[in-house]
C-alpha cells in the first residue's frame, strides 16, 4: 500500500507552500498529514483489526491537530484558508 508517490507529494507542497523555498510550513505539513490520514482511513475501513495502523493513524491525527492549533494561534487567516481548502473541521 502506497500512501502517496513523489509526484503527489510535490504537488501538495507546491499547492500549499508560502513561497518558492517553503517545504515545511505548518500549512504544508497539515496538507500532507491530511492526505495520509485519508488514505489510512480507507485502509482501516477494509482492515478493521489492523491495530498498529490504527495507532499510527491516531498519532497522525494528533499531530495534525497540534499543527492546526499552532496555525490558529499564529496565523488566523492561514488557518481558515487551510481548513476550507482541505475540508476538515466542518
């Protein structure tokens, strides 16, 4: 199971980055985690007893939540934009 290939990851980075050299801003990290979370959620629907994947998924959700909290504290407009574009926290 591949979550994303190099091209998909690069596309997400170019879509969410702040400037040309940005690869690790909170927005980019949140977008990459959301892609992984969505893929693992589909995997968990099929493999309900895969507890190690479930643990990793919960850790990713927690990391994304912390990044979203940080972004909300530091850049309210960026937070709203990321939430809207990714369709999370409805």
